């Protein structure tokens, strides 16, 4: 073998090893060149598009707004139900569910109002647009193929099939800083540092006066640190006023339940002659039922509310007697629903015993006497089983349960 052949024999394996590597490197370099060269195609512009829009024909001063995105879908929110308004007007009165495709979700939050602007397909830039509708943001989410989207609800009767876009008003409220201060307050609550928590929650409210999460949290701390229910009531009422803006559905539901508990306490403290706490509780329970119909506490508070309302009425007219009977039926229905969701809460059985004691007393000698007596006995047994001793039981209630049990035993022996 010649020296040239020996040298070629040494070089050839090296060439064969390097060639795949060069090919791989070429592929990588080609991909990187494509990626970086294509970035302008895929990158989203962070430059905000400004427009001036008129909210009504009477207004001569337009509102400065930021374009959010294009409206890509409008549907109805709920299943159609014929009501008096729909019949009288001859139109569908349901709210519209609107989907908006957005390029950047920053600055958009749950509960925020977005304005629907009429768009001319011939215009490249929005100038002096007209507001033809408003929606309240219900969710902000990201999809795999279509990117960020916003879903909101509102009445969009004027839009029909015209192309429209969504915009938000330019605001000076510092929402992100306010939410951070609220989360900081939550941390202090967990550590038992209530003074620091109160300062953090108040700072959040200073940054965003309408933030319901901070009003709710501050109200709870006031209740815990002994400042009293007056301050709690003020904060809870502000949270209720801005309930559409809660950061999550779960937080809103927790607030509804806590507000119901507070209103019951307020009703007991301020006197049972006052009906205002129960009137407010009726609104809160209705909202809670819509948001969480499968939660036990919702039906428990509904039962207690209807029972208290019935006991407030004076049965001195046919109308009030009919209303009382209606409230009693609603109480019984709520007790049964709560029982199906959780049967181990002694407070539910205490309420049921008080309710059926009244019903049994009123039905003496009537056709429903046996039914109410048996249910009093049933819930009395469950009350003894699950009673924790946290709240006292009145002797009047206990005596009624014993009497009902005695009569049931006597009737059983008589039948035998």
C-alpha cells in the first residue's frame, strides 16, 4: 500500500464521522436562521392602538380607549325561557355571550367593562368610533390554535351582523399593585399579624377602591380582631356592590356564604324587628344559588332565611297566611336539599327540629300532624348523633323532641 493510500485510509473514517455532524449542524443552523428570520411574522406587537369613541349621540366629548381585539362570536347566554317582558315586547330578552380575540390580555380583568365599537371595513385606523354596546368580562383564557380570548356578557341589540371590535377605557387605577397588596394581606392573616394585614388590605383599596377581594378580606379581619360587625358590614357591602369584579368564581362564592353568616348575626344582634338584614340576605342567597347550586351551605342558608321570614309575618290576613305557608314550603324544600348534600351537620338538624316543632304545634288535630311529628323525631335523633356542644339547645326544643318521641312510641304500641 502506497503512502498516499495509507493517508487516505486515515482521513476517510474521519470524514465519514464529520459529515453527519456537518449535516446536523447545517440543519440546526438552517432552522435557527428560519426562526430568527421569521420572528417578525410571529411576534405580536406590543404597541397599543388608541381610538376615541362616543358613548352616546348627545356627548360631544369622546372617550380615549385602547383597542382590545376583534369580536369573533355572539351567542345567547342561557336557554330560552318565555317571560312577561319577552311576551310584551315580542323579542328575545336574554343576554348575549360575546367572544373577543385579543392579542394581549394585559389590562383585561374579570368584571371589567369593554366597549363594543362599530367598525368600518374600509378604515385602517379607528377614528371617532361609536359605542354600540357594552359587555362585562366573565373569563380570560388562552386556546392552542386561536391564542388569547375574552368572553363577556351584555345586550347587543344594535350590532346585528355589522363588523365590530372591543375596546377598554384608559384607566389610572393600579389593579395589579392592588391585587399584590391584597395577597400580601392574606399572608399576614395566615401568620396571625392582623395589624399588618389590615394595612395591606387598606393599601389595596387605596390603589383600587372597587376591588371586592380586598373589601371582603378586610371585613373578615375586622370581624376576627374584635373591631365589630359595623366595620365588617361596611366592607362586605362594598364587596357586594362590586361583586362582578371578584378575581375568581370561587372567591365570590366564599364571600356569598360568609356574607350570609354575617347577615344572620346582624339580624340577631340588631333585633328581629329589623327586616333589612333578611332583605339583603335574600339577594345574596339568590346570587349564591346561581353561582353554586350544589353547595350545601347555600341551601342551609336558604332554609334559615325562609324560616325567619315566615316567623316574621303576622298571620292576621288571608294574604299573609298564604305567604307564610309558601315560605314554610320553601324552608322544607331547602332542608331536604341540604340533607342530600350533607347529613352530618348538627346545625341543619337543629334548624329542622325548630321548624318541624312549629309545624307540628300548628297542625295539631290536622291531617299533617303525624308527618311533622315523625320528621321532628327523625331530625331529633340526628341532632343527638351529631351534636358537638358548640351552641346550646333550648329546653323547649328538647322537651318537644321528647314529647314527639313519646307519642310516636305510644302510637306504635297501639297499632301492634
